[in-house]
């Protein structure tokens, strides 16, 4: 059962990554935050690559690596944009649509066809998303029209839906990168290339960010504490370490348990994101969002185990 603990640690790490980005976006330019976080993660993993050595490189590595890096650049920009404008507990669970889109992209790219259980999982994920976005105002209760209005009115939810769609393509290329190298080497090189790309984008588009640009009421006050806690180096290292823990935990779980079981546990990151958004960021209407997230997780479980 120790694989379950590693997979659970990976799920918590993924939720912590979303939470960290949500919080640090109020202080740091998104492109620099992405670039230095990816760079920190790749540098942490680099000694591991040196220890095990560079694996045999397959002929399909360059194309797959270029494809996944390109897609992830766009997806990360939209991911950060969604987190900067929308509640964590509302936008992150939209990523549960990735396995739904993955069924379509896998059919196009790999010729895979979903089973009846997979179709049932699609229904549950969609129903959970509807419940998740069924927000009511003080004077008007939620209805079947509410989710459609939320998708139309909330740019963060729309952006995260696009991210979920892009991830359904990049995961296929990620698999090819691993096949043509190794899990650790693939993660290190991918993170390093993403870091270089975002740092270049940041320098080319360098502008001073207006304090509180995404918050009409201004930035959050600085919390008293040791100076190093507010240093950029500490923030980047923290996010980088979270990314490393997530990758190592999930890869370790893969060595013991079958992939569908590991993925099922990893989907709990959606639930943890909802909890973090409610209890740490004090986001509203958390009870309804937890219900929607649980239904979406159930759908992801059906797709992962029997789809």
C-alpha cells in the first residue's frame, strides 16, 4: 500500500502547486514565476540525471519534446491567467475535463475507442462540472442555465477549459518523450526548456506589473516573518521543490502499482484544490464546489479504471 501514499503525496503536491501559483501571482510577474519555478525544478533534478547518467536517446525525442514544450507554454500561460482571475476551487477542478478530451485525442492520435464505462465517466465528469459551476447569487438561486452562464461570463473557467484540452494533447507527447529517454531525464529536459522559454518571454515583454492588477482592492499585505520567506529565491525554490516532489512521487508509485490506480489517486488533487481554496483562501460557496469536485473525481475514476 505504500504506492498509494506516494500517489497521494503527488496529488497533494499538485494541489499545492496550484495554490502556490495562485498566491504568488499577486507578488510576481507570471512569466518570471513560471520561468524561475521550472528552472529551480530542473536544477534540483539535474544531479539525479548526473547520478544515473544520460539514457539512450530515441529517434522520436526531438519532435515529441518540441511538441510538448510548445503546447505547455500556451497551457501554462492560460493556467496562470485563470488562477489570477478566478477562485482556485472553481477553476482548477475544470482540469478534470482532460481525461474526457483525452478520449477524443487518443482516438485521433492512437486509434483508441472509449468503453461504456468510459462514456459513463464522461457523463459524470460533465455533470460534476455543471454542479461545480452552479453558483447562485444572494437573490437568485442556481438553475440549469447557471453553468452555461458561468462558462460565458468567467474568463478563468474558459481559460482552464482550454488548458484541459491542451493537456489532452501534450500528455501523448509526454509519453513519447519518456519512451525515447527516461522519466527523470524527460522531466529534467522538459522543465529546463520551459524555463528558458518563459524567461525569454519575460525579458522580451518586461514591464513593471501594477500592484494589485488582478485585485481591484490592491495586493495583500505582507505577512510579518523572517525576511527569507519573502525572498524571490525562496519562493521559486519552494514551487520547484513542489514540482519535483510531485514528479518523483507519481513516478515511484508507477513502479509498484498499475497506472490507472495511480492516476485515480492523483485525481484527488482536484479535491485538495477545492479544500485549499475554501479553507486557506477563504473562497465562498465551497460546499457546492466540493460536491461537484467529488462527482468529477468519480467520473475520472471510472475512466481511469474501466475506460
